[in-house]
């Protein structure tokens, strides 16, 4: 049996796992410190896992926070690039893992990997074009188009797209350090906290925050629908653990699009079009395993 490794490197925690996917993973989780601290911890986990299994890993997939360089032809492929996270800017993440463990390495964003994982084992099985979004500390989006992860100049940065901001209804300036009131700046977890002076985790259903949140999230989804034409949109992350948001978002999307896109997905089938992840909070690390499986072939 092949054995794969996966790393999900998030802004606050890292998940390292070995297995073949599904329910056979052995994993550890630890806080994301600086690269100097975190990368050796990951390497040590994989060395011990190989010793216990008595076999060498076939490949490792890395699902990383960004921005990153995912271009295999670039001299900085595998790097975390201009991140504001202390101790991680311009770090050769994939290169250090590859050199230490001498295995093929796949490298992509955490949200692209989560999309890939949901396509392999989760809510997007059988589909060829879909989008995965995480709504939490930030807003990030990954996309699979015609069966392949979407890349171009770099990787998608959907959270920094623009959505309409009604300054009279919502005078909040936005939380994004780069763009102020971009999508992430208006609808990410920190924006909820800053606007309402209370964590979204403690705001009750029925609070005005959620009508505004559903409004902004739906505007971002409408942009994605019109540009990417996905067969399904999967929404994960801490904010979307409030499952009551889903019907609110779906209704807002239908209102915003106003019948312009006439497909069943956006009418009677919308409950199956905008959905939570089937893999829960394991989408990213399972996506990393799926990427490792692919690069090993």
C-alpha cells in the first residue's frame, strides 16, 4: 500500500498527517509558530511515521496559507512569499520538506487543496468545476476547473475581490490591511468582531450581524458564479459553522442574480449548489494527501 503525507499549514495551526485518505489518517496538530520552529516539527513527525510504518512515504502534499508561489517553473516555487505572518515571508517551505525527506512534494494553497480534497472524497465528488471557500479569519477561495486546480499568474485570491458597500447602512470601513472594504474586509471573521465588538461565535441567530453577513457573502458568490460558472460552491471555515447562514445566503444569491442565470442549480436545486464541506475541518489536510497521491503517480 502506498503511504502519503499531508501538511495543512494554516495561519494559526498546522496539521500533519500520513495515510491514504479517508478514515485511515494518523495526524498531529500544533500551533503555527515561525517557519524555523514549525517546519522541523513537521519533518520530525514524518520521520517518526516512516519508522513506525516501516516504509518510506511515496510523496507529501503541502496545503499552505499564502501568498505562495505554486508555479513549478518558477525559481521560487514552493515558497511562502509576501505573507505578513511573522517568520514566514520568503520561506522555501516545499524545498525544506523535499530536501529533508527526499520525497516528491506537491504544493498549493490551503483553499485549493481543500477544493481538491472535497473533489476526491467530499461534497464535489463527480464534478469537474467547483469552488471551495473558507470564511473565517480571512476569506479564501480555491477552484477546480475542468478537473484541474486553477492557476494563472499565481493562485486565486477571491477574498480580496470587491463587493458593493452601502456606507449608509454599514459605515464600517473594513478590516483588510491592504484594501479596507474588500470582500474579506467586510465579511471575514475579524470584520464581524470589529464591527459588532463581539465574536461571531457568540452572536446569536437573529442578530442583525447575520443579515449583513449573508448579504456580503452572497454578493461575493454572485461574482464567482458569473465568472467561474461552478457546478457547486462549498463554504467552510469558522463563520460557516453557523449553518443557519446557508439558507440566508442562498436566498440573497437568487435575489442578486435576479433570474439572469437560468439554470436549475440556482432555482429549485440551490440547496445542493451552495453547501457545507462534506469533510468538515479535514478538507485541507485530505486535499494535501490527494495532491501527494497525484504527484506520486
